[in-house]
């Protein structure tokens, strides 16, 4: 049985970060929408594994009429509770304190003074005042604030503008902070969350995904039995790890369908086949549909129209292949009746949380998440990674023996090079782009930053080349050239919602530019994109 921490999500933008921080402390936690009722909570705790509850923030106000409240059972289950921001205000409001609403909002960095001993903060300080008070750099984002403590609580921290910035009832092990420990701007926030789950809740730090391969494999084996499973393999991290896990669990009952739409990067198709078909001996059906995709894209230059065409075509190709497979089941699998087959997807935990809370997904989803297909094909949906964060998926991938270069690769959009060739997609453009991009990536991997010892590929979150269908004049030898332009794009980001352009070393840019211009006939000019997101986006289309 797995011990667990429950995070009740009141709708904050950063609830996911609370879960990530707790998982990073190797404690298993789950996020559930806060509108659960007491019966749900009691059933959730009935296995005896619940160790504590965290109440997230929210943009709501406790004074609003339609606002969510904390289910009573949170306070009767006898487990420690930590309220964050709105979670704290809600605790104060419901437990007999007073919250002042519409107070002057406080957004951004603040310095918190620790007022009294508390296992959350003891021994922690970013600096000390002349009088010896421990001070913590934190991140605030609130309009309302707690004005009067509920019975049994005392104030344990304050800021100049928020006299009760943290409160605690040590006897009942109820804690609350007005600031956000889950965001990196709260420098010691990770440590506070770690203390809550390990010291206060007494949870064991036993959630190590790399050690759980056997139990994950066993769970998949039991779930699938002797059924047939189909998986859309894109070569991205999630579908690759899902495929490797399922292959380990059910071997030849798994068939991967790998659709090559002709807009993949150089060597990508071969690499996927090498790892899955040749090294892992998985059954991979590679479908070369490049002619079909390029024909449909001919003459189309609008980015969204290109995306729609590729999405629809992908579904059509995948569906045709899946139907063919189901009609003639693989050796070793059962009858091949529709009820006996599954469609596996590389859905990961952030996707589950986003859809569960009815929130808009933060990152545009890949069309390889073939939504709607399971019902159309009469297949059952299998999501082997749905409990895992991206970092955990990578850890699992390594434990399953996937190459680090595959596990740590940058994300690649579903429509592939189609959104990196501005305007109309043509095969000759794609060929030029592939060669230029391969040079850029090779040099990023090769160039090591002396300060960190890491390659510039690992120091960037996403890097690629964009093809600009404009010609410019150049000179080569004695001759004038009139050829195409490419732009290099490299960004650093933690969430892909905002991103900074990477300050790549000039020497690296120089090598890349010189190699592309010399080695790729047809390109005579290389530029570097120095736009941040926002207002630019990461991709050019
Ligand atoms: P933008 O360009 O919106 O990109 O700043 C943010 C992240 O999303 C990826 N992206 C896509 N991924 N299908 C995908 O699977 C798409 O249509 C798509 N468009 C953008 C982009 O590569 C970046 O990681």
C-alpha cells in the first residue's frame, strides 16, 4: 500500500507545483478538485494511507457567494493540514477567525519575519535582522488577508503588510501560510513543504519511480491480461516511455504504430526504429505517409490550417492502421474482438490534473493524443503514465533502458517541421531545414559550458531551426548567391508558458552559422531569434 498526501485544488494556477515539490521529496501525492464532499474524503482515507492534506491557493475570495469551502472531514480525519494562500484564508474563515476582504493586494516578493518556533520554519532563514529575527524571502499573491486568528492558532510569521503571514495550531497539526512555498521565488519553500510532508505528516520518502519498474510492469500485466494493445508512437518522451513500459509488461501483445508524416527531423524515424524495433524488439509498424501529408499540405500557408490538416490526416492514417490490426490480431493475443483491445496513450499527470479541474491545458497538446479514437474504434483506454510527472516519466524511461538522448530530448510539436517552415510546406524546404537543424542540434550537444559542465543542448529547454521562405543575396567565392534564410531559436523555460531566449555563446553561434552556410547549399544566411515569450511564442507559427 502506498502512503499518500492529498492536495485539494481550489483552482490556483500553481497547484501543480505543490504536487511536484512533494513528489520531489519522494512522497506520493495526488491532486483532486476541492469540491469533493465528506463522504468522498472519508472513503479516500479509509485505506489508512492518508498522511496529510494540503489546501491550495485560488483567485477566489472567501467573501464571494459561490466560493468553494473546505469539506468538514478535512478537520476530522486527524491528519495534518497545510493551507496555502486561499487555503489559509478558508481555514481562518471556517475555523472561527476573521478574514478581511478587498484589502490592498500584495503581489510579488516579500520578506517574512518568523515570530515563533514552528516545525515549518525552525532553523530556516534567508538572512537575520540586527535583533536576530529569522527572515525569509517569499512570494505573495493575495487580496484578502487573515485579520483575526481562529481559536487554538497563533501567528508564527508576519510581513509589514500582512501581520498574520503564517499561523499554526501545533496540537492539532494544522498549519497555514499566506505566501506560496511552491514557487521558486520563495527560496526555502521547497524545504518548508518537505518538512510538512516528512516531519509533520511523518510520510515516508519512498516514492522513487526508478525503483518501481517491477510493480508498474506487474500492474500493466494484470490490467491488460492477454488482450491486444495498440499505441501511437511519436518518438517523443511520453509515448516512448509508455511503449517501453508496455513492451516490458506484455511483449508482443503490444503493437506500436509510428506514423512518419514526412515532417520529422533528420534521422528521427531511423532512431525510433533502431531503439524500439531493433534494440527492444518491440513490434513497430512504421507507416510512411509522407507523400499523403505533403500532398494535403500543398498550397496551404495558414498555420492553423496546416495544423488541422495534419491532425485530421494523422487520425485517418492511425485509424486505418488500427482497424487493420484489430481485424487480424497479433499472434499470442486473444481473439481480437473489439472489447479485448486497448489503445495506449502517453498521458501524464499534469494532463490528468488539467482536465480533471476543468482548466485549460497550459501547453498545446500534441495531436498524437488521439482524443476520441478509443470510442470510435471500440477500444479501452490505457494510460500507463497517468500518475507521473514529466521528471518521473524520464526516470522511468532510464530505468527501462531507453537511451538518455531519447529520454532527455527537447519537446517536438506534433505537426513537426510544418510549423517551422513558414507558410507553404514543400519537400525541398523540409529537406533544407532538416539539414540545417541537424547541424544546430549537433553543435548544441557538442558544446559544453565550462561553468556547469553541461552541454548547451541540456542547458536549453527547446532549440530548433526555422525555415524562412525568403531569399537574400550573398557572396560565395567569386560568385553572387541568392538563397534562403534560416533562423535559429533556442529558449530557456520551466513551463513553456513564458520563455527567455538563450544567451548562447557567440563562438557556438559562429560555428553553427558557418557550418550551415558551407554545408547546406541553398541557405546563405543564418539569423538568431532574440525574442522572449511573451510577446513572441516559442515556435514561429
Ligand atoms: P508556443 O509556440 O505556443 O509553444 O510558445 C509552446 C510549446 O508548445 C509546443 N507547440 C506544439 N506542440 N502541437 C504540439 O504538439 C502544436 O501544434 C504545437 N504548437 C506549439 C512548442 O513546441 C512549445 O514546446
